[in-house]
C-alpha cells in the first residue's frame, strides 16, 4: 500500500502553526492561575490597607473634633474670666496665661456690657511654607468674646482626602476585580493575532520556498529524462539561488561533455577508418606508379602520338598518386594522433615556435599579453593545433593574428586566431569541425577535426566565435586549462 505523500509546504505550515500555538496554549492555561493569584494578593493587600486607612481617618477625625472642642472650651473659659474680672489687669493676666498655654491662639477680643474693652494679638504663623494655616474664629454671646486660632489646614485637607479615598475604595475594588478577565482576553487576542500573522507569513514564505524547490525538482527530472537543455530559473541570492546556479552550470558542463564525448567517439571511429584506408591505399600506390613507369619505358616503337599518350597518362597517374599520397598522409596523421601529455607550458614558447616557421613569414602577427600565461598542455600537440588554425586562416586570407589571455576566474586561457577571410556562416560553425568537411578544393577536411580533438584531449574546447574578428574574418577561439587548474 502506497503511503500518502505529504508536501514540504504542508509540513512547514503545520510546524509554524504548532510553534505559534504553543505559547498561546501555555498562556491560556497559566494566565487564569496567574491572574487569580495576583487578584487574591491585591485583594488581601487592599483589605489590609483599607483597615489601616480607616484607622488613620478616624484618628484624623478625632483629632480635628478634639481641636474644635478645645477651641470651644477656651472660648467659654475666656468668657467666664471676662465676667468675673474686676480690673483689666486681672483679665490681662488670664489672657497672658492662655497665650502661653495655647500656641495656636492668635487673638483675644473682649467687649462685654459694663466692662472695659480688651484685646490682645500676636502674629499668625503664616499661610505658606511646608505647613499652611487658616484662621478659625470662636465667638460667645452676652457681648462679644472672640478668639482666633491658627488651624492646621494640611491636617484637615489630609483628613478630607482620606475620607474621599475610603469612599472610592469599593468602586475601585469592583473595577479591579473585573480587570483580570479583560486583561486575559486582550492578552489572548494579542497573542492569537501574533500567531495568525506569523502563520500567514510562514505560509507565504513556505510557498515561495517550496515553489523554488519544486522548480529544482522539475528541472532535475527533466535532465534525468535526457533533456540537457533544461535550466532552472530560481531567483534570490540565498542558498537555493546558489544551488540553482550550480545546477544550471552542472547541466551545461554535462551537456558540453556529452557533446565532446560524442565528438570524440565520432573522431575515434574516423581514426579507425583512416588507419585502414591509409593502409589499404598506401600499399598499391608504389606498384601502380612503377607499373606505369615500366609501360612507358618499355615501349620500343617510334609512334610519337602513342608515346605522347603514354607520357600524358604517366603524368596524370603520377599526379593522382601524389594526391593519394597526401590523402594517405592526412589519414595517417589522424589515425596516429598521439595522446596528450599535458605539462606546465608558457604559451609564448608555442608562439615563438610558430614564428620561426618560414612558411608563415610575413603572414603571422603575434600579439602577446603583458604577462606570462602558463597552461597545462602538450607542446607538440598544441603547436600542431595552432599551426592548423594558422594554416586555415592563411588559406582564408592573407594575414593571421594570434593572441591569448588568461581568464583566471574560469581557470582557462583563451587563444584567438583571427583571419581576413570571408568568415564562417552560422550554419557551418559546428559542422566545420567534422572530418572531411572543407570549403577548399584541395583540402582534406581533417585539419580542423584534428585541432578539435587535440583541444578536447586537453580538456579544453575549440569553437568559432559568433562575432567577426577585428581583422574582418573568422575568429577561432581555443580554450586550454591554466596550469594548476
């Protein structure tokens, strides 16, 4: 039984949802206990504080009432003293004694019928500073007995504020009791919103992530079916983008290597054919040439016309035998092509070897780079390869330009051979390297094939640039690995 397939996107989404719900569930389980504990603690503390506040308020109230009663007692005492005083001096003595005993007493005014008027004042303590005072007056009937006291205003206001606080305490307690549920709901709503946003963002990122992976999987399957032209378009500069780039480069390398392998297989088959043809053709050439010469030399007659025919036939046979020998030599060169033995080699050495060849005098221009370029190559084979390209260029035009440069990031040296010919049509750029494909009347079509094989044996490549050379003709580009790559 086939197990159901669970996609990566679903796995990532479920994982993010579980991660997001975990703190929400834990909070939902713990928040009630925490709020109940906090509420109980707050309620107990509030109850304890309320008891202390009520005691303090009662103490304030008792103190104020006591002060008011003491003011009344002093007023009554002053009125009685004024009634019984026979002389002002007696009343003054009573007032002085009262002033000394009561620091809050500010003024005494006595104006009774049949008695002399008497009054005494002293400065008020003031209404500013850390303690504020206000004047409180106490009067008695039966004339006028007036006492003014400096009452502590802050004490009375503190008592009033304390009473107001005690009056508001039940309302605040009810409001505080309802806060935990509201806070819990808001907290859960906030955490739930964060979970939803995180999950939505995770789903969005998972879709993008899995879509890019799906494109990579689809590209891999396409390549597995044999389509090496498949490429994966995965944007971004992260690891997936680098993986897609590496995948595309790998497919390009595989496609190029497959083309090279197919080409080498074809060349290998042609090499076998060339060796056999060279052997089969070369053996009868000498007997044929000797037989023709023997026929010509053994004719004893003096018929001039017949002798001329024999001589012309001998010349034609000789020319064709020479042509066949050149073809046999080309076959032999292809069939006996030795394997490459790459070693560190300065390309300037190969260029110097070519410049010393008299057949290229006045036709080959060498443009070396500023610094030395060392490749991993076989000196004899590379010289033969470049010589084939130069010869091909000379046949196409009068002048050939040889140059090279190092592409160190890619690990290759690029050698260019430019000619002044008519160029190579786009349809012929790949076919031109096939054996026996040539546009020259006397060519064998093996020079570029041999050059291509030597390039591939060096793990390099040889191609015709799609752009024309600066000289106006074709540009052949040879790529050879740099030494140490």
